[in-house]
C-alpha cells in the first residue's frame, strides 16, 4: 500500500477531527464507557479545537494518508512541559528544551507496517527544528502495545501522570528521551 506523510493545514481540521475520534474510539472504546466516551470525543475532537491546534505556532500535526483525506494515522506535537498538577516525576527530565507528543495514533489495521516509525521520525525532526533537546509523552499504563513501541524507540520512564476521563482516573507513564543532535 502506498502512503505519504505530511503536515496538516487548517483545511485538514475536519479530516483530522474525524480520524482522531475514530482512532481514539478504536484504542479506548473497549475500556472507556459510554456516554463519557462520546462526550469526550465531541469535545476533544471538535473541528474548531483541532483547527486551533493545527494553526498554533508552537504546535504541528502530521498526517499519514493513503490518498488525500484517507488518514491512516496522525500525531499532534507541541512545545510544552508536563502539567505540574497531574504529573509526578521520579527523576529529572533528560533536557531543558521540551517537545511533547500530545497524540500519536496509527489505525490498528496498519500496526506493524512501519507507519509509526515514520510518524515518530517526523515528530523528532520537528522537535529538532524547533531546538528541543528532548521529546516526551504520556502513555496509558495499560497500553502494552504502545508502551512496547515507545520503549523500542528509546523512550524511558521518568514518572507518572493522572489523566481524567469523566469519573475515571487513568494512570499514565511519563516517557521521554533525548533527541540526538
């Protein structure tokens, strides 16, 4: 299957919102109940909210597509540190110039095909271009496949974070790694 990776523009907001909601439901639908799931998706993936992220000068969104508008995965990245109120670090982060991967999803039909590696390469290149010296993310402690990918990519645990989903309180790992110069 042929595919390409590119940076999203404001005109992609509807497609990114739909893809984001679909892939989030794919990943968390079995473990995060309705009606909270649908309320979260409606808020987190509202087109205007996605467009605001795409146009934020401190952020970027990368798309993997098989054809224009046929999204197989995406990543949202930005210049940011972990939120102090919800994060507990066990040791200092591995640098002073942070870059966060906010969302990182590939459709399950394409897991194991190398798309996540290419997507991570785009995230790292963006971080390097912005002068970051480390990249970090939060990953749900029960997301074994994602944790395995991040570990294989060189991410290490630096702490934990709480992520609130309605009445649920999920526990995430804070993962980070230096960006090679």
